[in-house]
C-alpha cells in the first residue's frame, strides 16, 4: 500500500466509489444478459 | 466484406459471441495493469501530492463519458437514415455505460477539486457542460423506458441524441472555448507538447485503453441482451401473448 499521507481518504474514496460503480454496471449487464437468455430458451422450448 | 453485414442481428450475434471472451480478458488485464501501475507505482506529484492518483480514474472515465455520446450519435444517425435495428440497439445499450462513466468522472473530479481548488463544485464551463451531459443521458434513458413501441422509442431517442450532441461537444471542448473557469486544459494531447510527465502519462494511457476495452465489452454484451429482448418481443407477439 503506498503512503498517501493527507490524501489517503479522498484517494481511497475515489477509487472505492469508481470501482464499485464499474463492478455494478458490469454485474447488472451480465445478470440481465443471463436472465434474457434463460427467458428466450424457455419461450423457445414452449 | 461489407461493414453493413453486421447490421444483420444474426451476423452481429455470431461475431460478438466469438470476440466477447477475448475482449473481456483483454479488459481485465489492461484495466488491472493500468490501475495497479497508477495507484501503486507512480510517484507523488510536486504540486498535487498523492491526489494525482485520481487522474487514472478521472481522465479515462471522462473520455468514455464524452465519446459514448458520439457512439450513440453515430448509431442514432444510422438508425434514422438506414433503419438498421442493431444500430438503434447499440445506442440504447451504450447509454447506461455513459451514465456510469459520467458519474465516475464527476465524483472523482469533485473529490480531486476539493483537494486542489478547495471546493467540490463550481459552475465553470467544463463542469457545467458535464452536468448537462449527465442530464441528457438520464433524459435519453428515461425516454427509452417511457415509449412502449420499440421503433417509436428509437426514433425519438435518436432525435434527442442529435440535439444533445451540442453538450457532448461542449464537454469535450469547453476548456478550449473559454479560458475562464477552474478546470485546467487537457492533461494529454495528440500534438508534440507534453502536458504531464511520462511517469504519469504511461499508466494513464494504459488506463484509457482499459476503459475503452471495458466500454466495448459492456456495449457488446448489452447489445446482445437488447437483440435477445427484441427476439422475445417478436416471439411473444407471434404467439399472441
């Protein structure tokens, strides 16, 4: 871990919130894709 | 081979299925390398101290925030002129990515601004145009959700996208148009004049490449989802449900 001094809290906060948002959009996109795939398979089977 | 071949949803699905795993792995590798280098291996800046590390998130997210709108613009124009459904769906798929990247750019900019300028926010040209860009993104996304008929939604959102382009252009060039305001000029430029030291620019280029790859991965995945949703809509319509 680098020594961030007086900027530790703002830098870590900036990284945390950004990585969280990137993870969220990636996860939501993947879950939506899988859910739509399952729905389509079910409709095609009927 | 014609570019328009990929406007056929089946061709798009076949090609994207092949490239998605490759581009996903490239995204993880590039983004991890860039952010690790930027966070752990860069020195302290003589003026900004360690707050300079925020640049590795702020600049790439701002780059994607602005250019996502241009991708949406091109896709919308293709839809308006040539009526290719895939292009309308690419624009729809890209909007949430643009919203996320604009929010990241604004938040990281605010955090950095508080440390360097002593304020989280100022109504300076670039900050204001970025705020308006976010409003246009939200409006665009809301319009897609509000209109039930897919083709009508594509039509209206395409027109909104063309109108909103003025704010995307302002976001990109605001610092060049007006010399006043807190926001400094571009950190990197394509001309020979160097703005930042190599110790910072090299990891920054990798982070930018990582964010571009992340955008491509997400837009391909989300376009695939939209194509499948459209397929479900048509199947259910044929079955009379």
